[in-house]
C-alpha cells in the first residue's frame, strides 16, 4: 500500500529526555476539577500537554456529553497558571473554530470521527492553513486503510504536524481489555509511514487502571513516541471513564517506573545483532523455499482432485493435519495460538490455489 503523506519533523511530539506525555481528565467537568488536575499534573516534569474532553460523543443520549465550549476559558486559565499546553478533541468544524479562538495548542480527532471520511474531510477543510499539530486516533475497528485515509485527508490541506494515536480496536471478545491492542496494526502503520509519530493511549486500550502500566511499557518497548493517558484529581467521582483514570500522583509513579529502551546499542552489540539478523535472513529464505515447494504439492493435489471429481475441502484431513502439526509444534515449544493462525493461513492459501485449478486450471 502506498501512502501520500508529507510530514515534517515534529519537535512538538519529541522530548530530549522522555517521550511525549499528554495527560488530563477524560472530561472537563468543572472549573475547579480542571484547574486542580492541571496544577498537580504540572508538578510532573514528564507531562508537557494537558488533555480534556469538552464535546463527548456518547453512545446513548442520556450520558454525560461534556460541557462544551464553556470549558474553554477553564483551559485558558489552566494554561496560564501551569504553562501546560492544551489538547482538545474536535468532531465538528465549529469545534476547531472555538479551539483556535481560545488558543488551544493541539487537537485530536477521535476514533468515532476517524471512521467517517465525510466528517474527517469537513474537519480537514476547517484546518486548512492552521499550524497547530493534529492527532488522529485509529478508527474503532481494525481498518488500517481508514486510519491512513484520515491522516491523508488532514495532510492534504497542508497540515504537516501530524501524529497517530493508537487507542486499540473494538471486538466482541476483547479479553481483559476495553479495546484490543492489536499491536501489529500500529507497527504496520509505522512501516508504511516511517516518520509518522505514533502515540499510545493506554487508557482506552486497558479500560482499567491496573492494566495501564503493562500497556504503556509495551508501547515504549515497541518504540512508540509517547502516551496520551487519562488523569483526574478524583477518578472515583469522574463523570466519564472513571475506571481507567489515574490520580496525578499515581500517574507520576507509573511514568517514573517505565523503562525507556535505546534504539541502538554499542558498536559490539550492533555487530553481534547484525550477525544474528543475517542468520534469521537465511532461515527466512529457507522458509520461503519450503513454502514454495509446499504450494507446488498443493497444485498437484488440486489437479488430482479435479481429475477424479473430488471436493476441495476434506474436513477429516484438515482436522488430522491441524492436530498433528500442533502436537509437533508444542513439542518444539512453539506458541499454540501463533501456530494455529499460521496453519489456518497456509490452509486458506491452499484452498485458494485448488479453487483456481478447479475453475480454470491455468496455474
């Protein structure tokens, strides 16, 4: 997949000693709550930006939908008092207009909005000529094309200060998480757009305070560029997402315990790593040759089935094959879930090859 994104070097998203940290309450609820939270967060040197939701997209109309533009003066006052830069979610062009008028330093586009190209395009037009950074959260569902499309729309109007925010993806079975991390998707986004900063939102991935550190550390281990994390002066009384917000003091503890790993090591380390990588490259080459030979045998099977008018899918053979391969893999110490996914992927390709043979035999 090719992308059409032109991103400048964004110092706003970098820090010389620690990745970017954006922290603050899920929702701005009162002037006192906004100010007290900001004062406590400003005591944490690693926190540079203050986030607060003003317009909250709720699933049902009886939920707290935020106080809206009435909170903008609160943020202005908090900025003046603490020096923290202000970050707000925008979902309509009028939100952008009001934020710009109040001196908001950065805006983000939420997951529900990212999922709607019409809404993103309207926001993009409202941002034309604007110089402040724009964050784009991933869509609710794991659709990397939709995520990239939103980034491209914002970039197309001249915004080059762009970052992506990984906040996880909705699934009917999310396990312990509110939204599945699905780390492979932001990793693929980074591969496609290498200079794109990616910030992790562990609050919306975890949904629970006790999982925040695990998610934040994993994001740094995967070389993400920062965190957007929710912090409230009194989380238990928060009007939205109470279970996933931290007190500022607890956030400070979390940040101080995170391990920031280096991208590169010493010269000796890099030489040894390169030698190991060459061995991995050789093994990968062998794997590809084996896959090539395997698919050649699948072609033979497909033609033989066609000549004898035999169905492509033979479920008993599939069950026995999966069982046998999993047993061998387990004996070798391979992860069962990984191996099952790999076998299913190989079988899917085998079915496609045989189907083509059944249809036209032009392989």
